[in-house]
């Protein structure tokens, strides 16, 4: 590889913001509970916190906390219907990749 090619590649790595965002997104799905939630949301249009809790066998509090982390990372969005909060995956490149990997 030529020196100019190496310099060009090094310059690409200087996009620290993009690299940190990607690392944060992958860290979000590195946890088994978060991955299970992402899997469910890949397979179903939307689910309530209670439904997710019942399906994966984790407390509502833990699911709610996990979903807040995923929402803060920009991976899920919610809507409220009276007292019930429903979550779905946001359309992101990572969500698309998860759908490809988790639904095949």
C-alpha cells in the first residue's frame, strides 16, 4: 500500500464522532437483555413494556430501564396509549442490520 493510501485511511479514522456513535450503538445490543428486546422489536411492529417483560421474563422495571437506554441511543421510539407505552425500532442502519441478522 502506498503512503498516500495509508494517509487517506488514517484520515477516515479521524471521524471520531461517527466511530463513537457506532461503538455506542453496538454496545447497546451487546447486552443479552437489550439484544432480546431488539430481537422482539425486529419481529413485531411494536410491543408494550408489559408484553416485553412477560415474554423475556424480566421485571417491568428492568425492561423499562433498558428501553430508556435504547431510546437514548436513538434505537427505539415509543408512543403512549393511555397508561400503556409501546415501543418499536427506529429506522436506522443498525436496526436494518439487526433485522437482517436476527430474522433470518
